[in-house]
C-alpha cells in the first residue's frame, strides 16, 4: 500500500494576519488624479501672472510699440518706422551705449575677482563671528548706491574731498569725475554684492575633495586649477553676468557724479526724456531703452543656464 504524503494545512490565523492586497490603480485613475491636482494649482499662480502682465508685460509692449513709432513734428501724425532704432545705434547714442557696456564689463570683472578673493579668504579664516559681520556689512553696502553713494564719494574723493586733501591726490592727476572714478564708485556696492552671491558656491566646495586631492599629492594650486575652479566656473560666470547687469542698469550714481561728461546710455535716455537735448525725442529715448532691454534679456539668457548648472554641481 503506497504511502501518501499529507498536504500541509493552512492556518486560519495566518490567513487572517495577511493584509488584503491593494486594489490596482489604473492609468486612467492616475491621470484623473494628476489632472485634478493641476487644475487646483492653476488658481494659485493666476495673481502672479496677472502682476507680471500688468507691471512688466504692458510697459514692455508700450515701449516696443512707441520705439518703432515716428511722429511728424509739423503735422503731429505718426507712422511706423525704424528711424528711432537707427538713430539710437548711431552717433553719440552709439558712443553712450558702448560706454555703458565698457563700464559694466570692467566693473563686473573687477567685482567678480575681488569678491571671490574676499569670500575665499573669509571662509579660510574659519571665524564664524567675522563671517557674520562681513555678510551683514556686505548686505548693507550692496544696497548703498545711487545719489547717497555719489555724494559720499564727492565728499571723500572729490576735488575738495577729505581724502583728496590729505593724500594730495590732486597733484597726481586723479579726478573722481571720470570713467575711473565711476568704476571706483561702482565697485563700492558691487564687490559686497559679489561676496554675498559667491559665498554659497564657495561653501559648496567639499572638504572631502580637498582631502582627496591632498592624499593624491596635489598642491592647493593644483586643486583649484583642476577641481575647484572648474566646479565654481558656472557660479563665477553667473556672478559676473549679474554684476554686469547691475552696473549696466545703474543711473543715479553716474548722473550725480559725472553728469554728461562720461557718455552713458542711461544718462542719454534721461536727457532725451526731459528734452535737455532736443524737444520731442521721447520715442528716441524709448528706442534706446529697447536696446537696453535687449541686452538685459541676453544677460538673463546667459545667467539662467549657468545658475542651473551651478546648482546641479553644488546642490
């Protein structure tokens, strides 16, 4: 008689302890849930887009429309033309645009280098109290610009300024009311701004990277050349682009310090709007403003990818 092997008995208690199998979610249900969530998120951003449309979109459209509109002074009729744009890119106006670009480039390069060196020296000191004090001071100095900054520089380094008389700078040929003086004034608020901008990126350079490079026999100079600077390059370029945009849009400091002695596009726009040069040149001023907007858009188009790449490396 063949022996039979009894089948293992199932325990009812074990079956009771097993959780019920989750009901499968169909792709249609998932899409329905996702679509509902997206529909509920849209009303939250409507005020933001409305603000952007009123405060940025409407002025930009008006600026572009009037920049391509020419008004006949004799009849008062208007017609579309490229004359304003041509005039804004020729003669003295082209010189002013080139002067603003030159001033912004030089100030941006100097501010980027000085701000990065100061930030790295601050991190190398390892003093938290000093770091907090420098960051707080940089936040204040970065916002100290415009007419108050111009008056402070005039009282300090002007023709009869305190430092000018103490150091006899007048005998050296130094003058605050020149291109060089503007660069010094711009660096006063751009270097602290660069310090605040680059410090998070410098913090992102891992200590483990330096230890690994040192264990492989690399010097500090080799580490910064082959590891540190390549990783920081997107942040450095992004900071330089930000410095360029800040200097390019500055107006009050240059207007108070130099007036029209240094040709800058912002001062020429103000003169055209107020009729200091020719009456009825408002649309020409808008054409010059349109040139500035185009350059600002190019700056933003360069900065955004650099910022994303920097966040990917240092995040």
